[in-house]
C-alpha cells in the first residue's frame, strides 16, 4: 500500500513537490510466509511459522516447498498488474541464517529478479527487514512464534546490521538503476522505545552510506504512533527537527481487539483523525508512510457471504477504502504524510478484505488510482471523505479472479496484540522481507533480507 516516496526511497526526495504521492501494495506472503496467507504450504504440518515449518519438514523438503512458492507466487505479470492499477509494490526477503537454524536460504535471487523487473517496468522498490534474529515481535510474520529475543544479545544486532549492509551495498549498484529507494531496518518491533532507538542509530549509519545514491532510511514507529517521532534524528537526540533522508512507517488496522468493536462511523472518524495528524505541516513528524492497512474490520471479520453477492459488504469496503486512501495521502505542501501501502496485493485464496487484487476484481477498489474520476466520495477541506455521502454498490458483480474467498476474516498474525494497545497492525517475523514499486513516483516499499 503511497505518495511521494514509498518505503524504499523515503527521504529528502519525499518532501519536494516534484514527488508524487505514493500509492503502493505489499507483496505479502511471498518471501516470508504466513499460514493465513498461503495455507497450502503449511497444510498437514500443524505449524504456525516458517521456523516451525522447516523444523518439521527438515531442510531439504522445506527448501523444495518454499522454492516452488518463491518462484511462482509472484511473477512479472503481478508487477505489471500493480503498475496498471497505478500502484507501488512491496515484497519480502530474509536475513542469512546460521546453519543450526531450521530456516532455509534461497529467497535472495527472487528479490534480485523482482528488483530487476521493477526497473524494467519503471517501478520503485522499498526493502524492509520483516524479521530479525531472535525476533522483534514474536509473531508468525517474523518467521517464528515465541518470545521477543532480538534485544537479548549483541549478536542479533550484529547479524541484522550485516544484512542491512549487504542490502545497501547491493541495491545501490548502477545495474539496478536506483529502483530501490528505501530500506527499513526492522518491521513492527515490539521493543521499548529506548533500546529501539539504540538499534536505529547504527542501522542509520549503515543504510546512510547509500544516501549519496538516493537511498533513504525508513523506521517503523514500533506502534508508538507517528507523533512519538517528532523531530526524530537518529544521530542527534536533541535535534529541533527531523533528520534528512529518513521517514517513519506506521501500520494501521481495525480488525483486532479492542478496535474490532468500533462502528463504521467510529472507524471513519479515527481514520480521519490519523490523517489530520500526519498531514499537519507544523507537527515536526518526519515524512510518514502508512506502510500497511487493509479493509478488515470487526464489522465484516466473521462474514461468510459471497462478496460478489453481498452488496452491503462491498458498499462498506468501498467507503472504507476511499476513506483511508484520502486520509493517508498528503493534500498540501510541507506535510509529513507521503503516502501508503495496502496489505496485500493478494493472498492464496484472495481473502476479500486483504487482497487488493480481489478489490479490483469486484469493484470495491478503484481500477486506477491515477484517474481521480474513478473515485466516488467527495473530499472535505480537512482531507477526509464526506462520510455522509450516500453510496450503494451494485447489487451483484461477476468475479473474474482465478481464486477467491468468501470470508473477510482477520489475519492470524500477532497484529492483534499490538492493535490492542496502539491500533496498528502486523506482518512477518524472521524470514523474507517486503518490497514495493511505484511507476513514475519518487519512491516505494521494499523487501526483507536474512
């Protein structure tokens, strides 16, 4: 799911008016697998993470299963469709594993291939460490379910920094044509603010070596919300303004307790208020991306209706999509907001609330965001949609998608825990990362690297 510069290329280039708003999508469930997104990989194993999967299958069988997935789940055609929809793209990669860990290597060539496709298609890429050694949040999306072990020893930090250095050195090479614009050191950490910032400083030193080639550093807000990062400078704790070449990545979801009990109006109100916060030009908040959001809420989470036949569901999805699209986009000069990434482009069975591709297919997501005439809801002066505008989706639509799901269920990731306290959401643990692309835009979101 973004304006100006997406997750991969956020920085000084994000702020000038020459940069367009970034609208992007994540390539979820690819280089870091999650059972709810690609259940067939985990079928029959009774496992809940990539670590547990490989531990159960053994490295050889796990490598075979994942190699088939890596080579086929996202293709050049997906990237072309993403570009056609006026979007950016996001993908995942993982850190190098130690021999005694059950993880298997092999994602990296697919990341390289995807970045090369992005260059050919005129898309930009954002790379994110979706999982780090020891786990930064203990959720399946990081590759392993369990305690948060990343802060426990310096070896974990050293390994993560090595990966960041490798990514920076590789994707600043001329062969990639500047397609990679941003690197994010860590996805969705559940770590106290002080030790989190302690890691961000050396991470900024490493990725900062690529600033001269246009590479920027994006930091997860750690569910502390964007305002916590006012005047943030990883090199100067007493700074009176944000550092250059950095951006903040915040994730916002409405599917998990206690936010899953909100009414439609309450959700739209909270979406609008967040938008006002990140569009405040005087806030001191660094350039900010809403790097993950979806259409999943408590309103439809338990629905089992066929979405193509459910007029009320599609009407709500369209209203919620346009509300978040507007709120998470800048509408003036000098604002912190720079755009968004939707989670995700697809899932194995295209769960309606989590699949951008499904939304395009059934018409509750506009076919091309570059064409503003495709939008339905009026935008008020505060940058939010007019929630009183009456809209009803067509009574019935015909799906042309090869795979689909009639459910709108919430993901089974650890996002719920974070949403309970902050209202944000989640992704992957140890393995792959995320990577995004943007046609003719300044930047985008990226991949995870082990």
